[in-house]
C-alpha cells in the first residue's frame, strides 16, 4: 500500500493517540493536532492526503477547519467525527462511537478518489 499522510485532529488525547496507533498500524503516516487552529497551521505548511478531525474542539471546530481547508483546496479529503449531531457541516460527519477498522476503510475510500 502506498504511504499516505493523515492529519488527525482531536482535543481528546486518549482518542487521538488510539486512532493514531490504529492508522499507523494500517500503514498511514500520521501527524497529530490538538485542535482546529493547530491543524490549520499544520495544513498550510505540510502536505496531507486526508484530514480526520473531531467536530467539537476549542479555538477552531472541525466544521470551521473543514471550511477553511476547502476554501484553499476544494478537492481536499476530509472526514469529520462527532459524538453529537452536527447541524451544519461542509462535509459528511461520521458518528462516534465507531470501529477503528471502519475509519481505516473510510480513509482508503477517500484516497482512492
């Protein structure tokens, strides 16, 4: 499998660390951000194939991050995750809880497109 770069964004360290471990085991290179603001700064200075972000975070939410990324790069591949219903989002929101393998499959589908 080709090596893809994933930007993983979640303010919950345990969730972020667990998902990073799962994705790295699946063969992805993972960079982590603690919130949308840090993720935006990383996105503008590095190359990522997919962004996986929680929705509810301090400083910048997942939907706000997705809006900014899509304004700069309309073809960006973004997966948002949330344990709550999101009334407005520029991309589909993947509902927590979920199987980590489901996330791996979602990323595979995104990078194929």
